[in-house]
């Protein structure tokens, strides 16, 4: 009973956070581009995301005869479920909601499954534009997940544990960020690529792919995909705090979480989109060798700490 209530409370909280995170993004982009942000519904536009959600979920879902109906209806929901399940691995209080000794391995499994659901979203619509966007997105996510996982493996070796809780406990004396700032920069760039955010938004390149893998989705389908993307941004910000700073309950860590979340938005307003070959070159020729080198260094370091 307690597990169900806590899980429901965390799920509702993150959904409300995503709603206000979207209006924060629109406000920040409005200031960056020197224009008005959403300021119509409610005081300072606070009710704008809720009115957008009502509008999207009230729209009629139109499907073509070429769509694979079962996969089209289920894949956006499953991509959101994967993001919600990842929340249960994070240590919000003293222990995570889903308490196990190998929460990092569980995170690896869930983040790998999200690639399949994006591929299903693009393929099931039976449109060449959505399928091309899905292929580009999957290639991008797979490329960056290699360095992504190696960075987590390095932190795991330093803390001698596969648990997020143990990682945060290991940093009581000194945070892993100090001395690993280059690794943290690589991690943040990988987070942008993992969530298909600018300047790595090749899956949604409007000038090339007409909104990419979700071009055939509208209304509630689009809202679920949209929720999963922004929820994964917030979750990766929380994981960044757990890996490189102390715990999510520390006031300094909460301030750092807000700064990281704003940085993910800020990049969209300032950085131009990369070329696709530059993205792959950054992943395979720069991030992967550095991550492998750091992993080889981390093994003697772990013996030094313990």
C-alpha cells in the first residue's frame, strides 16, 4: 500500500513538473529571442500548459488505413511508462522507491528499451518521413549510449556499487564533480543527444524531416510523446545530481538540479543544429576513446579509495 501511494505521488508530481517545465522553456526562449512568452491563460501564463493539455487530449485521433493500429496506440504510452519506471530507481528520500542493489543495471535496461519504442513509433505509422526520423533517432541514441554507459560505469567503479543510493552516499565527503568536470561536460552533452534535444535534434529536424518520427501523430499521441521527452530531461537531470553531486535531498543539490534543468533549455536557444556526420564523429571519435581511457584509469582509482 505504501509503495503504491509513494509511486502514485511521485508520478503525479513529475507530471506536474513537466507541465511547468514546458512553460519555463517557452518563457526562457521568449527572453532569448526578445519576444513575448505564453502569458495569456492564468496569472503569468501559469495555466497555459494545462490548457494545452486539454486541447491536445480533446483532439480527434485520425489514423490512416496503412497504420499498424495496435503499435500506433501502444508505443507512445509505453515510452511514457519507461520514463515513469525510471523514477522509481532514484533515491528521493533515504532509499529509492524500488530498492535493489543493482539500480544502475535496471536503468541501463529501461533506457535501452526506450530506443525500441521510438523505432516502433516511426515504423508503425507507415510513413517514409516518420520512419527516416526514427532511424536517425535510433542511430543517434545508440551512438551516445555507449559513452553514456561508460561514464556511469566509471562512477560506479569509483563508488564500488551498482546502486544510485550507494553512489550518493559515497559522495558525503567530496562530490565526484570535483576532478571529473570534463567527464561531467561529456555527460551533459550525451544527455542532450540522448533526449534528442537541440543542438542534436536530428530526429525532429523540421527543415529536413517535417517534425521527424512523430509527424503522423496528433492530439493525445503527440502529448504522450511530448511528455516522455520532457520527463526524460528531468530524470536525467536528477541522475546527473546523483552521479556527480550528493543526493537529491541536499539543498545545494536541488539548486544544482534547477541550474542543470535550465541549462538543457538554454542550449536550445543559443546553439545551432549540428550536421549529422559531425554528431557521429563527436560520438565515435572523441567521446568513446575518452570514455574508454577514463574507464581504464578508474580501476586503480577505485583501489585507492577503498
